[in-house]
């Protein structure tokens, strides 16, 4: 998997202890590009540390689970995705604008106790994600485009369809998943889908489910 100027061919090339950025609703996928505005001091510290080392951070969603007393407790999701800082801009007031290039997904082994003000985890990687994707042939491109277009139309939303339709199928599926306006649990389901085809099928199912729930939704045809 190529991320910016760097290629990762084996999980042995990636540290198994990483800083993590918990962000609800943010989805980074292998092969995707995620822009982020970093303004909170602990995450500015995290970016400074990453830039001075391997430029790797993990994106993960927080979630609520029940603690031993039966009360909701904020924890990290079980799976996230690491990315390499492939571009960054210093804003002059301490903030960063960065772009993360997705490398591969990971499962959290444990959250570590550290001296940093940002969170760090020991993780296990999904090595299959490092393979350059070539799974577009078994995806019904028109079906996924239609399902997503119908969802956007039903919700009076728009997208840059000229650019979308010029994209390769693998890039298209990744981009549509990452830009999809779905809830955090649905974003997590897209992340956890095992293959690109599964991710595409999940995206279609989520889009059609939202359409079915919305009264008066009109199904159309791609122009």
C-alpha cells in the first residue's frame, strides 16, 4: 500500500504502538485521503510528535460501552485505520491542516498508559489491506452510484458527480464510503467490512435502508 511517498509492503514496517485520534463520524480507509483540521492542543502535540518520527497516526471512533456498574463509559472502538501524514500546513496560530493517507486497518489490543496527553494503543494490523487493491471488477459500479445518488437526491444533497464518475472503481468505492453522510455506527460498519466488495455492498445496503425509511423518496436513473 502506497501512502504519499512511502510504500508499506509488510506489517513489520509499521510500529505496533501508535498514537490514536478518536473522532466520531470520521472514516479513514486504506487507500483513502482524509483532510483534518487539528486545533486541540493535545492533538497538535500528537502531530508534532508524529512529524518528528514516522508520520503515522491511527484514526478511530469513540463509542459508549457499559462499565461494571452498568453505566455508559466512553471507550475506543475495536477497529480503526492508520494513516500517514502525507501533507500538512502550519496555520501560524499552532493549528495544522493535514492530509492522512490510509494504510491499513487495525484491531486494538490494548490502550496504553503513557505520559503523553494524547492516547496511544498497542494494535494488530490487517495485513491483507497492504495489498494494492484490484478488486473493482466484481463490483457493480452503476448500482453503487445509483444507490448513493438516490440517497443524496432524497435529502437535497449534492456531490461532484463529474469527478466521481471519472474515478476508478476502487477509488470510487473508497471515496463514496468516506464522504457518505451516515451515522457513526454505519461508518464503523463500512470500516469493518472485510473486502472492497463487502464494503460496496454495505454502502448500498445502508443507502437503500435510509431511502426506505424516508417517505416520498424517489428512485431515479443515473444521467
